[in-house]
DNA sequence: CGGCATCCCATGCGATACTG
DNA sequence: CAGTATCGCATGGGATGCCG
C-alpha cells in the first residue's frame, strides 16, 4: 500500500520544473529574463532605488515606452516595487524587492561576461568572416 | 611629463567596456545573451556535443529555422564549433568551445533561477492581478 | 538528416501627441 | 516628471518546399 495517494504523487511531480519544456511556466520566466531591457534594468537598480528618469539616463537607448513596460512587468512579477510620491511634479521610485535582489548576482554575471569576453568575441567574428570569404 | 602618451591612455580607456552604453559593443553581446534560444542552446550543449536533431528534441518548441540561426550565431561568435561528418545521411555535431564553456555557469544560473523562483513569481502575479481588480 | 530560400503574418518597438 | 494612447514600420519567427 502506497504511503501517498496518486494525487499527492502527481502534485509532487509537478514541482519538477524544467525550462526545456515549452509548456513549463519556467520557460516563460526564462524568456522574461532573456530580455535585454529586463537584464539592464535589474542591473541598473542594483545600485539602489531609482526614478524613472534616472533609469532612462542610466540605460542608454531605452525608450520611455520600453522602460515603463519593463518596469510594469518586473512589478507584476514581484521583482520591483513602484512607489509614487504625489508631489508636483510627480515622483516615482523603483526599487528591487527581496526576490528581485536574488536575481542581481545572476544578471550582473551576464553583464560582466559580456564585458569580459567582448574582445574574444570580436576576434572570433573576424576569423569567421575571413573563413567565409575564403570559401567564395 | 606623462609616462604614457595620449594615444596610449586612450587605448587603455577604450578597455572600459560598459553594457549600459548603447553604442558599446558589449551591449550587443549582452543583447545576444539575452536571447532565450541562445540561453537554452548553451544550456543544452552543457551536457556535451549534440546533433541538430537532438538539440531540437531537447529544446522543445525550437523551430528548425530558429535553431540553425542560433547555432550559426554562436558559431560566428566563437562559442560553438560545428563539425560535419559527410556520411549519408549527413551528420552534424555541435559542441561548446572553450569560450563557450565559460558561459555555461552563467546561463545555467539563469535557468536555475527561473526554476527555483517560479512559484514566488506566480504568487506575485496573482497578487498583482488581485490588486488591479480591486482598483476597478 | 541538416540546411537554405521564400512567403507571410503577428508583434515589438520607436515616434509622436496628449493627460494628470 | 511619469504615464497612456495611437499609428506605422521593421523584424522575428513559423510554415512550406526544395537541395546537399
């Protein structure tokens, strides 16, 4: 006789999340983290709370629309809090939540990797291009 | 009298790469890493060399086109090698390069984070949705 | 089997203009 | 200053069909 019911075993089995599975909810989260604006925003906020305008300056090239959209997404997923101070003009501060902070080292590592290996990558591109030319 | 020429100082200054700068080449690399197919492919290849078809099975939902496109990109950037065995039918193996391996822990961390915090995120979404409803 | 070319639609995202 | 709404273009990416 089993010590757990079939339903219980299934419930436990469901806990085995795997982003390789297309229908797994983690795939969607993985896709979210794989968004450059999300990554840059989390990296930016790792320096402390920031206002909307400050973030736009920090993250060069981010349109106001993309930034708002990204911040809403992060807020919805519980990674960022949005605090409105109803002064005139309006003041809005964004800050990482506890959950958001757990993501910081991960995203920082991605940014760091880009900056550390850029030269190897550019060299590889030159090589690749050169060998492509040789073919034709 | 300076110990380094202006040109030398500038050459050194150029080494200060920062993905926050839109025109910085690292931004482009950061954007590349922020591609879910890139992330999933690197994660998949961390288990060892794989054939095109094997990768497609592993990475559920990846179309043949996207996979080829992603692999070409990784090959061009020196992260993956492509080995063709001219048998019939054709056999093509993909394998991480030494540079590619340095990226594995980073991408594995992203995948791991997704799988570890999915429940907190789903809970946050429920909360968010509930508070949105309360507003209207 | 692995890959390229073509077609084509859905959406991502910037630009602009307006509100609180 | 922060945010929403609208328009319109660019491109991401699937489906299909043909070659090595």
